[in-house]
């Protein structure tokens, strides 16, 4: 009996993207590109204005203020959709609106809020802050010949808009699969027999409506084959209507009862059974087979089991038929409030949840076999003997804290007991400092202060018994006050030490200038991800970025400007990739991005987006661009150094091909 992970991978391996066909953009939403899309034009197609205002020459408005405005004759007005007829000569201005082409000679657009219209057809510029600004340059978003979207890109609303902007009206996409589904059972009826359902004599076919909705949401076209009764003849008749479907899904009739006939009928129809049961619950009675390349999935009839098995097995199959590079959902880490109790040694479907203490880094609990593959959700321990109840309970952070505090309280009680039975000359009251500092270190200043006050009270009670009777109360209170001062200083120092320790750990792993991981920490993280790749054969990509002509920028504008450029590049890199990707600075002007569980086309698109983002950030002075090498792999035994060298070589190949290029290498 296979695990959910093994079953899901078996199913996906027997599914292939459907044939490609051109579709109008309006009909291509949520479909997947079957071919790369290259831009036939620059976007924007010409230099244009980013604001309503006046197109001028920067040299003419330098130093303009409200007290000393620069005035110009307005020679032309250019609304959006109209091209200029006259160039901007020295000492002239053109009225321009957002999106309108920039006239020749102009290199600035002064926003209209910084101008004043004069009565003689002239305009006064009251501020020069927009000199060489507010212009969208030709090709700023997309250059002619750029790869706009690689094959495998899912077309959402934003992607459709980009394709429309380059006049790509009929993209080549994988057609959506037709998914036929069938319910079976003598007790199941449709809603046209609601009287029998309400009378309790029949059960509504709720699975039909659930499946139809889930198939649509997955991006396929549902084909309802109706409800078959528990007979081979009825099953054959209904299945005959789904012969032209790309995927067949049945519910119920896949268990071991004498009326569960689906397997026998499908075997008679020529289906080769590849899977019959899965080690999980709910959803153990799962069937899978193929006939002439067409897959069939048999789901259990229980509504909850139907939904769970659809999510884990049918949805990835549909996404594979659609052409998606990543058929499984990405694993998401959550923290549960209560411990999850697992039952018998099967694989319960738990959506990526684990109980984790708030002060520790949280890691995904899924088996890192790639993008939420089922079975990754429940963790490995789900297939083994359940741990003892005590060990499960000890995993709760609240319980561990309670045990620590109880231990500190017991230690306080022990010191009190010793003080009661020893001479006052021994002076063992200072031992109370030990549990106070332990509580401060592990559980914070609040608990430390509580223990300090409690031990001060116990010291006072011991003093009442052991100090001479004539000792004034003021002296007794002053003695405990001095104790609290000493303990308070120690607690404050300990808390500061803990904060310093955390800051040093952060500093040891991060580049202080950019906040990205430093080279050593990045290499260590890369090694960890490669180790997971060797064990689980999941995809991984590495981006290697080098700034073009950074040394010239640094020499021309100074180190302060160079440092600012590096910080902006790091921010642009973090903004262009996903939150789960790891950004590192490898030294100088070289950065790297580790993209776990990422296919090559996705990484290439991210690199192209990153290059465009850096170009947008530095569209003025200094002008900064980047060359990026991309290395993608699936499994393998490559080490961190070799992978970085391959990415570095790809980056230099991009640099040789011309600035601001992306070169991809697949291992």
C-alpha cells in the first residue's frame, strides 16, 4: 500500500500536458502558456510623460524658484494619443499630458503644480525639482526581443494585460481538460427527487455538485455523467458517455463491498489498474488506472473523503494536464494552539500544521518533496507508532514553561528550607538569586521580577525569626530593599546579555550594509537545501546577480552613493522574489537568490522581473543595471561550491552577451 506522496507522484507521472492551441486572450484566463512569448516591440513604445505638466529642457529650469521663476512661451499642447509636431528649443516649453509622447529636445516634465500659467501664452516654472524626472523611457518596461513570459506561465489577469500590451492576441496555450465524473449507488439520487431525500428514503448526490465546483475551480471543464445504480450494466452505460473526456473521476464503488463494482467494470473496459488503496485517512479506498493514456481516479463516496482525495490527487492531475509546472500546492507553516493527536499508523491529512514555540524559528513540517505533495502534510511521524502521551504533551511551549517555573519554585522552596535550619551566621539567603536569574534568562524580566519579589518576602520572614527581636522594622525592610537592588541590577544585565546574544547571532549571519545573508550563511543555507534535494528530488533554482559598471559608479559618485546603490539593489531583489526565497550578498556588488522548490521557467521569469526592477529603480543617475545567471536543477548531487560556480559562469555569460541580460542553465 502506497503512501499519499508516492500515490500522488505515481498519478502525476501518468499525466501529460494536453495539446496546445491558440486562444483569444479573453478566453485564455487561467490557462497555461505552451510556448515562450517574446516581445515584438519596446514597451513603452516611445518616451512619454509620467505626469500632466510642461516638457522643458533641464538646463533652462535649473535654479528656478517661486521668487525667481523661469518663464517660457508654450509652443504646443500634446494630449495622450497625439504626437508632437515641434521640438522643444532652448527657452521654450510644451504643454503635455500623462502618456503623451515626449517632444524632441525635452528631457524633463515639470508637474503642473509647480507652474503658473501667465496671460500672454507663457508659463512660469516655480520649482526645478522635476529636472530630468517624470519621463517614462522607451523600453523601460519591456525591450523589443525580451522574453516576456516563458512556457509554463499561468495566465492570470495581469499576464493577460501584459500580452495585450504587446499585441499578442492569440497565445498558444494548453487546452483545458474535460473531466468526466460519475456517482454510483442505489441509495443516491439527484435533487429532482427531493421528496424521497426529505423523507429519508434516499441520499442526495451532494458529491456531484461538490466535484463539479472543484473541477471548475481547478481550471477544468466538468462533464457530469449522472448517477449509476449498483449494477455493471448501469455503470457501463453511464461511462460510455465520457469516452471523449481527458480524465475520468468516479465516486463510491471503490471499496471492498459486494456492491462495489467500479473496479470490475473498468477492468472489463480495458483500464490497467495501477493503484487501489492508499495508506491515509480519510480516503484510503482510492483507485487509479489508465486506458490508452487516459487516466481514471476512483474516489471514496464519503463527502469529506471525496473532497480530501480530490485535493490531494485529482487537482494535481488536472494541473498537470493544464501544463502547470508545479502541480502541488506549496506547503504553508502554521502554529496550532493545541496538540494534534494522531490515530492509528496511517497518514492523516493535516494541512501543514505543527505546534512550535513562539521564540524559535518555524519550519515547514511537510516532507520536503516539493510543493505540498500529499503526505508531506502530515509529516513522517504520522506513519509510525504514536509517541507516548507524555512526550506529546511536553512539546507544548506552555507546558515546558510551566515545568521550568515549577522547577524554579521548587528551588526557591529548597533554599527557604535550608535557611530555616541553618544558623543566621551562614547567610545562605543569597542563594535565592539562582532561581531568580534562571527565570529571567528563560522566561523574561516579568517572571524574574515575580520571583525576586517572592524571594524577598521569604527572606523577610526568615529575618523575623533569625534577627534579634530589637532589630527595627526599617532595618529589616532596608535589608530586603538592598537585596532587590542587587538582584535587579543582575536581572537587567542578564536581559541585556540575552538581547546582545541575539543581536550578535543576527549580525554573524547577515551583511550589515544590506541586511541580506552574508556569504558564509548563504553557502550554509544553500548546502542545507541541496541536501534536501538529494534526498527528495525536488526542484531548486539559484540566481547570481552582478551589477554592471558598479566600480565606475562607485568611483564617479563616491562610496556613500555606492553603499546606497547596494542597499537599493538588495531591497529591489527582495521585492522581486517571493518571501520564501533567500537573498544573500556574496561580496562586493554580487548578490544571489536561493529559490527552493522552484522550476527553471519560474526562476527565469523572476530573474527577468528582477533585472527590470533594478532598471526602474535606477532610471536616473547613477544608471545601474544587472546581469543575472540562473541555474535550475532537480535532485542531483551538486555541491554548494559547484552550484555557485555554475551560476557565476552563467552570470558572466550574460555579461558577455551584453548588459542587463539573463542567462539560464539547467543541470
